[in-house]
């Protein structure tokens, strides 16, 4: 048995301003660099990605995998047409070569919320092109992020699919593994499933999608119960959607898969009803930056252990933030949050200046806001260099575990008792390995400000004394009513494939 495999991921924030060029897929912070062929097979097997899970299952089953290419760009603005087209054509050429070499199926490791400038449903377009090369019933399957904005086109052209069941995402490998298991079973003779699609007629802000919290926890449990109680249903993939992609398919959707068409349709309708009834239950408390800092200072002086965590959610690089907004850092200094650590601000000149000054040196420059000046001014020094690192370490948190991470030269700077990590590149602050790389023990910090909306909870939910959701200016807007949507939610409610 021979299966071709490719990965191409991006989560597009339509409100992030800048477009995403091809170069953003070369060396994304926190993830493997662009890789192809034999090198891809070697690199990806050691990572925490869906591709790694899929390869593990294929290896165990004695299946030969033909690696095409794998790449990811960090969440940011719409992907430039040339970038999407270049990589999509690259995958198509690799797929044709794999077919010539005898591949009997294709596994795709996708996100699901990529929007190119001219292709708002970018994954749908990629899959359409692949389907043109190998018409149905040739098996083409995909695993997705649960933030995928899934279109009818994707569902129509895929043989089967799956998505993560956790947010923070801690089941990337499991999802790739499940998808590959079902693909191998299908190649071994199991019939392809019937797929029923339902789009949910509202958007859910990312902080409200956490699967530690209700109502998503209950919706996932309801799907599990339905599968257990209903013969003929194999899988219910619930996508929470990425609400900052202003595309026609933005928003939650579910795809029920199984052998009994009537049961599959009934389950899809049931789950859609549960989602619609849950709409008002999606809610989290958020406070402005100054209040978040005041609350954190008070909580840190009170009972309990572990850091008080402030989520700087509106500059979450995992949602398209530039990772260099300064609202929270200004608030920490104004609020005299001594002992706080800001993780982290992307500022290459500051990182290089810190390394030039050396340990104990002083850097007298303003930090941050290089790409996000509209959201606040840089934060002036002088800053003392407290720790330095080369920025190369291995992920230890539940999301990035095993991933080789290369941020470039990083530094820990301090002013008036407030510390900030600076690095040349952005990365979501869900990985405690960065703190440890700079000699900090995460558990021992008084206050941690993390540029992350939900993923930080994977490493910090249990460790934290308290969690405060803070709102400082940024493009990862958590109050969706403030955004001027042009395309989202234009589909009829409950749209079906
Ligand atoms: Zn996601």
C-alpha cells in the first residue's frame, strides 16, 4: 500500500492588515520549516503535528508514504495569490509524481481557515485542483484544525475528514493518526462514509471556544454520546471556526460521517440544534489592560501558588496578531507590576541590541510596535539585559512538545521591576520552554502576560493561581460586534452540502 502525503497550513485573519507572502511559509516560529520529499519524512516524524501522527500509523501498518511537502505560515493577513498558487501547484506536481509512482490515496494535513486574496476558500480550491488530477472515488482525505472554516466544496471533494477535538490543541498527532487509520481501513475495503454538513449561523470568538469550558465541553460530550448510541455513525467532526476570517464559510460547522445516510442526516440536524441552543452560553469575562494588571497585582499578593496569568488575547500571534503590540507592557509599567514577565514581544532590533550590549548591559531603546504602531507606541527604556539565549530549544508544552523551535537570539530585559522577553520572531505564548530557555521557572513567576487567547491554558491552566483575560488594542479582536464584516454569515442558516 502506498499513500501520498502533503501539508499546507495557514489561519487567515482578514482584519490583520498585512498580506502574507510566500516567505512566511519558510521558517515559521514554533513549527518545522518548509520541507519536502525524503527530508519532510525525516523532519515531520519527530514533531507534534497531525502529519507525525499520520506517519506513525502508516509506518506501523507497513504502508509506504510518499512525502510531497509540508509547510505552515503563522496566522496573519490574507495569503498573497502568488504564494498560495506557488505552494498549491507544488503540491499538485508532487501528487502527480506520486500517482506515477503508484500512490493509491492522498492524506492532507490542513488547517481549514486559509484565505488567499482571490480564493477565500483556499483549502477548497487546493482540494478541487487535486480532485481534478484524481477524480472520485480516488481516496483523498484530510485532517484539519478545529478552527477550520469548512466549506461545502471541501466536504464534497474529500473522501473523509477529521479535526482536533481540543482547544488548547493537544491532540494534533491523534487527529492525524485517526485520519490515517480510517484511510488505511478504507483502502483495505471499508466503504467510504456518507458525509452530512451543517453550518452554524453565528460566529464564536476564540476565547469562548476553549474546550475546558462550557458550552463547547458539553457539545463535544454530546457528539461522543451520539456516536456511542447510534449505529451507522462513525465520526462527528465539530469545527468551531476561525471568526476573524471574513469569508463566506467563516464560522462553526459540523460534518457527521457514517454508513447510514438517514442516521447521519438526523445526527447532523440534532447537533446543529444543540449548537443553536448554546449560542447565548458562549461568554467569557474580559477586562481592559489597566484593570487586568490591577487585578493581577492584587491576586499575586493574595493566597495561592503559581503565577497570575494575564491573557493578552488581542495580540495573539496564533490568531494573526503581530506579536509586538505594547498595550499590556505599558499597563504593567503604569501599574507597577513588579515581578511581572511579558511573553514575548517580537522586536528583532531590540533582540540584537541586547546581545550586543551583553548580560548586565543597558539597552536604551523603545521596544515593540514595529508592525503595530496603530495599536500603541513603543515602550521606552533604558532596559537592563537580564538573560540571553540563542532562541533554539525544543517544545515542552502540550501543544509544541517535540517541535524544534528557532526564534533567533532572544533576551530578557528589565525596567522598573517589569521584565519582557524580546525575540526576532513572533510565536504564540503557549510554550513554557521559552521561559525556561532564559532561566525562568514558570511556576515561580508572580505575573505572566501571555500573548495567547486559549492555547496558553494547555501549559498554564493548572499551574496558574488565576487567569485574567485582558483587552489591549490589537487586531485579534475579541468583541466581534466591533468588526465590519463583509462576507461572513451570508450563507442561509443551517446550510447543507
Ligand atoms: Zn486552531
